[in-house]
C-alpha cells in the first residue's frame, strides 16, 4: 500500500477491453507497490451515459463523463489514459498534452505516421514543461520479457544473430464474423499488422536494444467482405442479422468491405547485423493469443511464449558441452523484475499483471519527474516500421527501409 499523500488523479477514456484491463491495474497498483504517488481513479469517459455510468460503478471509478473534452478541460485531472480505438488517439492525446496532462496512450500510438509524428513532437514539447507521456506496450512488463532483455543486455547470448517473432490469433477465421472496428482501416489504421504485429515489433526491439532498419513484406486479406455488426467491443461482436437485409433474400445481413490486412508476414534487418522474421495473423486457426519470440546469439538463445508467461527458456552455450540444453527458468523469484511485490517463489502471475507493472512504472516516472518508456517517440518508431511493412507489401515485397524518426528514440 502506498505510504504517500501525493495523488495522481486519473481520467480514462474508453471502458471496454483495455478500459477494463487498465482499471484493474489502476485499482491494484498502489496496493501492491509502494510508490511516490497514489493513483486515484477520478473520472471515466464513454459516449453512452448509461453504459459509462455502469462501467464507472463496475470498474471502480469515482465519476463519469460522456465527452473526453470535458475530461481534459477539468483542472482536477492530472493523467489522461487513452483506451479508445486508434482513430481517436491523436486527437485526445494532443489535446491532453496541450492542457498539461500526463498521457498514457494505448498502442499502436496512432493510425498513421503523420499522427504519430505530431504526437511525438507534442510529447517532446510537453516534456520540457514536466509533462510525461507513455505508449502502452504492456508486454514489455511481463517479468520474463524484462528478464530476457537483461540477459541480452548482460551479453549472456553474445552477438545477436536472429530474431524470430510470431503473434497469432484466430478470432476472425469465420467469414461470418462481423466487420468490427478492428477490420476498418479508418478506425484501426491497419489489421493484424498494427494490432498484434506492433507488439512483437516493440517487444523484439526492446529486448534486443536494436531497431528494425528495413523490411520485405507480404500481407493478405483472406475474407474481403463481412456482415455489418450489430454491436461490438474488444474482440467480440454480433452480426446485425435482422435489421438489414443486404441481399434482399430475407436471410443475409448487409456486408461491408474489410479494408485492413488479416495477416502480415515480413523479414527484417535490425541494426547490428541481425536477421529477423515476423508473422502476425488473425487466421492461425487454434491459436488464440499466441505470442512467441526467440532470439539466437553467438553464446546462447532466449525464448518466450506468452501462453507460459511465467517462464523463460535459456540456452547457455558457454556451459560444458555435456551439460548444455535449454533451461526453463521460472521467473517468480523476488529478484526477478517486478516480482518482489507479489507472491512467494513459484506462485505464478498472469496477463493482467503486465498492466499493473505498466502503471507502476508510469506512476513512478511521473511522480519522480523522469520520462517513462516506451515514449511517444518509441511509439512513432514502431509506426514507421508498420508503415514500411505496408509500403513493401504494396510494392510486391520490395525491400523497404524504415524511415528515420527524426526524434531521439531510446529502445
Ligand atoms: N496493450 C494491449 O495488449 C492491447 C490489447 C487490446 C487493445 N489494445 C489497444 O487499446 C485500444 C482500445 O482497444 P480495445 O480492445 O479496448 O477496444 P474496445 O472496442 O474494447 O473498446 C474501445 C472503447 O473506446 C470507446 N470509445 C471509442 N471512441 C470513443 C470516443 N470518441 N470517446 C469516448 N470513448 C470512445 C468505446 O466506447 C469503448 O469503450 C486500441 O488502441 C487497441 O489497439 C491494446
């Protein structure tokens, strides 16, 4: 429990999937970690008054509003937490920074490079006035991933040769799954690429400390038309089966065009001579949320699988030949990243803890006046990789350099 009287009054926009995950983390963070400020769940925002009132009650927020502009205009809000789809990230974050609020914005930072550049520039300006900003790549905060980075930084796998990263889901394999916002370019920016590919781009750059410099990509949209949704949230939705009869036969609802990729596959070079492969798909039947990363170096290998998130695989090629083999490290010891505040060794943690760790790092950074990571500049750099992948795919997989961010980026 926090021992401080200092408060950070949080206002959160969006209350569905990420809104619930962030709320859980805001509720928990000061009860687990002793921090220099206490996060207060002051205000939640959603557009539907009834639903946001219910969300405020269910998720533990003190008050609600139906317009994010009200939230930003209030002088009793210190932090704006953006949990909306990508089409509103830039507008909300830019207004919040201009109003002097610290901002935590979900990934991907924006829907376009232009928006991300504007956000990184505004964050740099606000930083000079002590205003902090962070992009929500929460998987950095899984203890096994943080430990993976430590091992790599300590030289335990030597010179990095390969990165192999996949993030696989299957929630739209059914062609009758409706056209939710994640399948619309104007709402989401891109498909599997920006939604889940962005995570493995950030994670691998974070773990290796190297940046992707160029890519050759293919993308595909397997199902090009889908029924219009009746209602949707997060990764769930229902089809508008009755209200609209698009084909006039009394059975089929109206359909709309899918304007994003269903899957993206690319090879990449990272600086320092690293060769990498990336795959992001929503059509990997049977794979629900399968994020896997393996990094091979001259002295060893580290591998992580989100479905076994308390574990890290480590192959140490410096050990005597007779003893070599993959070691399964259970990342639950007090000396492992983030773990000292949780349970006795061996008592495992889960998906939601990555968000609590994210809030811990954010609150600590804001309260102590340092910049949290990943910054908006880091978010921009990921956006530039997404853009290079898209352009390469449009040019028949031609080799495409990642544009420089023009803003200092620390990975
Ligand atoms: N870090 C992660 O692992 C992770 C996981 C899922 C989603 N995300 C990201 O989080 C963001 C939200 O995704 P989600 O899955 O929570 O979506 P969602 O559809 O579950 O929720 C979006 C919420 O935003 C609200 N909203 C939309 N426009 C709004 C507006 N103009 N004003 C106020 N509220 C508005 C909706 O009502 C809803 O409450 C996206 O950027 C997504 O990429 C991150």
